[in-house]
């Protein structure tokens, strides 16, 4: 190889290295942007710390359940919840928000209670998500609707407003995604904990 071609080769290598590292940096920044885009102006880390009401007044149509205030839900999710509730109400169906937003701390407490109940962390983690960030309730994207008759209405009609049931073992649990109205609901999976 002549001196000139060697210089050309190493020049090309330097350019390739620069392009690859710039691409990597952009990819990294891109991911960061996505995280912030989901909740404009709020990082997920902050959303995860926002507590929801621990309980609420009794559900007017079934006192075994609560009807919590939708406190702590990100604005887009709150709007979608309100739209869902009024559409149901127009059709004579009352939805009770048995559980909505949880903070990391609230989710951790649920896990600790499950450990007490079932005896080991391994058994508890079949029923309650741990670490807390795995829970869509902590991320403010999930609601539990009761009574079951009302949840059935949501399963049938919620997709058009962005609310889909996700798990076979949780008929009451719905998650919000802005893509569901156009993309449709994803297929059910057995459970949130994978057990
Ligand atoms: Zn749930």
C-alpha cells in the first residue's frame, strides 16, 4: 500500500468511527427524548414518585369497591379516563376507579404485604410486581375498574378511547395507550407478573 492510500484508508476509518459514535450518541439522546415525550415536562422518575389516593369513598353501585379520585394520573391519561367515564355514563354504565395511580412507595408496600401474606418474596412476586417501576400503576398508565360488570363494558368499548384490558387474570385492569384507538388492543397475556 502506498503512503497516500494508507492515509486515505485511515482517513476513512476515522470518518466511520465518528459516524458510528455520533449515531450512538443520537440514539442515546433519542431514547431520553422518548422518555420525556410520554409525559411532557415530567420525567418518568418524577411520575413514579407521585402517590395516588390510598382508597376513596365506596363505589356507589357496589360498596365492596372504592371510587377513588383520579389524582396523580398524567394529564393525557386523566383526560382519557374522564372521556371513558362520561361515555360509559351516557350509556347508563357507572365506572368506579377502584385503584389508579400508585407511587413507588405504595407499590412497594403492596409487595411487602404480599410477602407477609405468602411467606416468601418469590411467592409474593407472583402476585405483586416488584421492583415497583414494573407496574403501570406506578407509571400512571393503568386503572382498575369495578364492579366487574362495568369492567366488561370497558373491555368492549374502551379501546376506541385508548383503554385496553391486558391480562387474562385481571379482568378489572386497563392500560392507556394513545395508539390503541387506531392500532387496536393487543392480545391478552396471562398476567402482569408473568406467572
Ligand atoms: Zn391494575
